[in-house]
């Protein structure tokens, strides 16, 4: 396994590469667009730019760590998990699972691996998880990870996020 790859026996997280763009785009659906408040469906050039930016961030260690999620027994890309530096010791965790793979525990497994990385490698003290108020799946996932509701904050699109915080010093 590459130094930037993480695994738990069922899934492997690995940084996205340019060849993942078509699979990533194919995994997009209305639910993903809604929960991430995208103004429109992504196009191939958007996905390619995103992947290029995440590859550059891995190379420069500039505060954004994004992994594609794959099962260990098969090649399909099933989603992604992401850590972004917010402030010294504080990171934002986000995740997406493509429609065919939802409700199978992949988001939780990937989040646990990313949280371990945040703790062990990035020395995170706090991880925040934001979601729109009616995103029940993300609320349940945040709570199952041990995150605690800490309030609301405006989203970039003008809505309001529920914010959960996870103390990584425990």
C-alpha cells in the first residue's frame, strides 16, 4: 500500500488520479448535488479540475486530503472522503458515497480511516462535520462517530448547516 493509502480489510482509501474522473462523474446524482449545495451538476472538466487540485494538494501538503473509496475486492470507485484544514488543529470531514453503494456502511468505514489519519498524522485536536438540517443519514453518521452537535452556521449557498464536533484529544 502507498503511504497515502489507508485500508481496513474491506475498503481502501487512495488519492484520486486523473483516470478516476469518469467514474467520479458517473457516481453523481441529485442527492449528492442537493447535500453539497452544488449550483448545477458537475461536468467532466469540473471533476478533472477537482482531481488535479486534490493531487496538487497531496503533493504540496497544502491542507486538503481527499481519498477515493474502493472495496478491497473490486476496482469500482464507490465514493470519496475528505479532510480540510480549517484552523490550527481543526479539520473538516466530508464524505460522499455513490448511489449503488449507499447504506452499506462505507461512509462510516471511510470516515473512521480518515479520522485515524487526522489524529495520527495530522495531529488533529478537533474534527467538524457539517450537514444540512434534513440530512438524517449524515446526522446519524456524525453521532455514530462520537461527534456532538455544537450549533449552526451559514452555508456558502445561503442555507444553514448543522455543525457537529469531534474531540480528537480523547
